[in-house]
C-alpha cells in the first residue's frame, strides 16, 4: 500500500516542480511568435492573417500556449513567412 502512495506523491511533486517551468518556456515562445507576426503584419492587408493573430493572442492570454503558437504559425504562413 505504501508503494502506490509514494509513487503518486512523487508524480504530484514532479508535476508541481516541472509544470511551471514548462509553461514559462511555452509562454516565452508565444511572446516571440506574437512579435514575429506583429512585425510581418506591419503594413500588410491580410484579414485572414489578422484573424489568426487575434486567435493566437486570445489563446496565449488564457494559457493555451500551444494553440496560440499554432495560430501565429498559420498567420505567418498566410503572409508567406
């Protein structure tokens, strides 16, 4: 009985320590992609890319960093970058 409890405690501790570190690097990636898209959109008239930028910003702001980065990638792709 002690072994499963110890394993569960270790798993929770590992997630508690590693989780925030992983989120920070993904959050940073979101910020980097946002800057790239903003620069690429400067002066561009591409409503689809702007919609993807907004979707990326929304996703990143609520913590869905992977989803946000995917929207930013799509925006860059629509801009030929």
